[in-house]
C-alpha cells in the first residue's frame, strides 16, 4: 500500500493501540471546548472497537463499507 509510506509511524503504531491518536485528538477537542464535526477513517475496526474511544454524550455515526469504515462525530 503506497499510502502507508506517507503516514506518520505514531498513527500506525500508537502506544495506546490502533485508535490511540484519535482518542488523544478527541480528548484535546473536549478539553478546549470546541464543537466541530469530525470524520475519521477507522479501516476495518468494528463499531464496538471504535465505541471505546468516543467520549460520552456525543452524537456519532459509524458507516461500514466493503473494505473500510468511517466515523462521524459531532462534538
């Protein structure tokens, strides 16, 4: 996969697991009191795996396609 060459290693091999970088981003957004709509690609991870990093009381939507998934989160 050509795109892997361009991704930061911390995004691919985060010490907190496959969604560690995204969880850190979400916590930062909440701490700042921002209210954006965020879209992330979650690859082949299941809805249950993604749910573990979504902050409580947020509206979010998991969309699965054939070979990957995305999540939309409203802060």
